[in-house]
């Protein structure tokens, strides 16, 4: 049969290798497991008091904590290590105070350091990852509900980072709140002054306390220090482990009205610009109103996303579609309530984007927040009619559409919930196009989570079921064909992590506002990871050993995919470096042919058949705290009856604070009976930040499948948080052979935009 491996029997290789690797995994685990002293803790949540500032008192936000009013607040100083010694005494002391007035919450932090020359602060760009730097993080759970909260972070350079902690353990760092911070490095450490307006937060003004927690990182030691929740099975991002903030009285969001008008001037030219060719100036506004202190609505008119960063390119050698992340602020703020594990009945990039092309959004309405024990989310969006580029020089009409998405979660116990989701897509027909009924999707899910299983461990059980109607009038698909369902249990802890899941997706599963990678299957997927911390290896903080198994059949229980991946050893070093090794065996039954390689010069088709393959890979990365850091992954595998070698390299240089240059190279070398081919993808990204409020970022990307070179650059000036100026420029060139076979670049598109927005609060 077509597709059988031609060089060696993968089955016989894995038969001999896998038992040996299992024995090696167990042997390493037995060798490195170390008995640990029981950690003594208390279930009583610690408390800190917020002190009200006297009338007329002011804090000059300069990071120095030198105003006399700070003496009114009693500092908290009792911190414990999470890493490297669970429950250990921190190597450096920390003091945190909280004040407030009628308008804002103030946090003052003194982070002592006996070696200020060792303080690390590379990053300046808003929301940049701080795996490179010393950092100070905190969460505020304004509803004290053990599930949700606001996340904030900074470094000694005064970076602003924030996000939302969402029910069910989700984390959305795309949220940008309006707040401010200043920091200062001293000869005995560094300090931070923070001002968070109450109008930035949703909260119940009648509540007598909030949840709050703090975490500090001393990067040169990779030391993590927390006020509460310092067990490795706990952590900052679980609001159930917050302490209590008391003393907040007579506080208010104000009237809860926010107006954010914007103006955008753009131009787009080039032979591939399609219907968007030309210049345009648009004016729009986002209006936000707090119906209650915990329920906020937003209306966006003439919505524009000129400032959104370009997607990172990916080379796809699979038969399944790629999922790109959402980057548009309107769909990111408050998006956590819409999370729905595994099934993706709602994928916001289905709104306003078709095959990567923008569709104008006339208006969008959003409602989100909490009502009692319920967490709510609602979108209502109207997109306008337009024309889309077919990619061959022709265009096609695209009709206006209405989208409705609703989500509700009902809190249960301390950290659990049950929920419902509903989506609707209504499309206006275009001349010559088919008529479609409104497409409806409805689903339910549950998530039972506890941090007190057997007294101190995390355990979780999740499940879901989703159904959608048949969009074809008089269609013949059954309800089971249009249904997905699943169940998963997990034991996610530090030393032992175990989970097992089951999913089933119907043959006609295709939610109109969702994302579908694969349909028509049943999937079983257990995984076990053992992660001991060897005391006899002074350079190694933790080792990991994992067995991953996947068994996927069609709905008649005929085997389609079987994966066994074993990580016999991964070393996580005290320095922050990592090195891992993985082997695996795969079986694929291919029912339909697909093009694994498709360019203007050549197309290679994989034919139906049964395929076995072995693989091995090695990967590693160096600690980001170094001026020069990087990562690599090298893999050798059998591939659809042939062989594949892949290499992924990334390196970053940080020449000075606020400046970084990152190069990424991905290479695939494939040998098949049908033909051989290589793929290459190169990306060069940069960031130049003059200070935490001014950044110049961008990238250049090229892949030899599309043969397109793309350049994207963005200047962002945060005049003050909430008021921004964006200048964006992009270019795409096709690298091809001219009439005389001389290589050249042909411009496809060239575009630029200037966007200014300003926020008014009442």
C-alpha cells in the first residue's frame, strides 16, 4: 500500500526502545526523588490594612516613598520562598504598604537588595515578559471570589504590565488597564510607587475586604518570594490563595462613564491591496458604562484595529488549519469568561476577519462582569458588506453579518463553576450566493477544581457538550454529527502531574463562530509527568520525566492516530537554563490525499494509506536574564513514508536596557518517495524603548513557501495611560524570478496608518 515506510520497521524499533525508556524514566525518578520535610503552613489568610490618606495629602509618583503619609500604612514583611526552597526564608527582605484616597489605591513597595549591582532590568515595553528581570507582581481580587482578579507587574525600570485572572485558571495579559507606576533604584535595593484609579476596577463598594497577594522575583538567584500561597502547588495566579486587604471604606468608581474617541488616517497601495487600495480617514469612539460597580458595558462605533500587530508566520506541514491568537483589544478585554476548554465554539477571529482579510465592523457591543454568583459575557457585533480578494486578481462580494455571543458561569464551591455558551451568526446573502439559515450553537460545561485534595493537592474534573444546528435548509446531517463532547480529570501538582481526557467530535461539527481543527473522531489522551527535585545534583533544580499517549479513532472505532511520546529526561537548571530529550512513535491512517507542499513550482501530494513513524528530538534554552540568550530544537523523524529533519533556532541580544534584537530560523528538510523539498522561515524582530511610555517595535519575516518578505513597524507613544499615539507601517514584497531568471523583489502591498485615541472618564 502507498505510504509504507521504506527504510526500516518503526514498529520493531519502538518495541525495543520504548520499554528501555520507560525503565530509564522510572530509574531516574527513583534516583532523584528526595524525601522532603513536611511544609508547615496555616489555612488562616493573612491580613493587611489599607490606610486612608488625610484630606489634602498627596503622593508625588516618583518611586521614592519619601512622603510622610506613607508612615500611616503598616507594612507587611512576612514573605516566604516558593523557589528554590519551598517555605524558606527569603534572601532579601521586602516591605509593602497600601494607602488610598477618594480616587485611587496606592501601593508602596520597598524591595531591599544587598547587591544593587546585581539588579536586572532589561525590559521597558508595556506587557513585555519579565522572565529576564527582577520583578514585582501582585493580584487584586476585588470580589474576593477565589476565582477572578486583576494582575499587575513591574520591574526596576518601571515597566507597566497587567492582565486579567479569569475564572477556571485562565490568564489574559492582553487587558490594558489605566494605572501608573514609578520606580527607583537605591544603594540598598529598589522601590516602587503605584497608583491604580478605582475607576479602572470593577468591585462591590459594600464589600468589607478584597483579596490581594504579592510576589517578588530576584532573578539572579531565580528566587520566587510570595506573601501567601507560597507552596509550589499554589501560587500567585490562584486567587483562592490571596490574603485579605481590609480598611477600604467609602470608595467609588465615580459615574462609571468612559469615552475613548479615536481618529485613524491610513493608506494602502500596491497590486495586491485589493479593495482596500487608497487612502482613508476614519473617526470612531468606544463608550464604556458601568451599569453596576461589577457589571460593565461597552459600545464601539466604526471599530478600527490599525494598531494591531501582524501575526507571526508559520509553515504548515500538516493537513489541519493553523490557529492564530486574537490580538484586537475589543475582543480581548473581558474575554476570559468566554473560554471554553477544548471545543472552541467561539473563536473571535471569525468576526471581522475572513481568510486573513479585514471585514469592516460597523459597531460592536460588549457586556461583562458579575451579578451575584454569576459571571456574564455578551457580544453583539455588526460587520458591513465588502469585497474580498480571491488571490488571483479577482474579487468577490461579502455580505453584512450579525454576530451574537453569550456566556454565563455560575460559581460553585470555592473554585468551581458550571456554565452555558450560545452563539448566533446571521449572514445577508449577496447576488448569486447561497441562502443560509441563521447558525446557532449552544453548549454547557463544568469545571470542578479544588486545592485541598487530600489536604494539600490540586485536583480537577472538567466536562463539556456543544451542539449546533444545520445551516443548510433541508440538510441531512443528524444531531450527533453536529455535536462535540468531552471529559477530563487531572492531578496538576509539582512532583506528580497526571491527566486523562476523552473527546468526541461529530462528522459535521462546524460551529459558525468557532474554530475547527479536526472532526469525526473519538480521542483518548492520558499523560503522566514525574518531576522530582534532586538534592544530590547542585546545578539542577528539577528534572521532568513524561509519558504522553494519544489514541484517536473515527466514530466507528477504527484507529486513525496513535501517538506515544516519552520524555525520559528534562533538566531544569538552577541557572534558569533547560535541556530536554524526547522520543516518540506515531501511527496515522490517512483517508484522503492532501498537499504537504504546494508552491508555484511544485506540488507534493501525500496519498491515502497507513503510516508508521519514529522520532526523536532534543531541545533547550538558556536563561533570559543573560545579555545573550537563545533556544533550539532539533528533531529527526520518519514522515509520511519518508524522513524529515527540522531545526528551530532563536537568539536574542539585549545590548542595553530597552533594546533587544531577536532572530528566529525554522528549517525543514523532507525526503519523500514523491519528491524532496526544504522549507525555511526567517524572522527578525526588534524592540527599542526610550522609556516605559515610548516604544518602537517591528519585524521582518520571510518564508520560501509564500516567497513573500513582510516588514512591519510600529511606534507607540503612551502620552499617559489611556491616551495613545500609534504610527504603523507595513510592506510586503514577492521574491521571484524576473523574465531573464534574475531574482528580484516585486512590491505587493505598502501601507501605513496613524491612530490617536484619548480617554475621558467621569
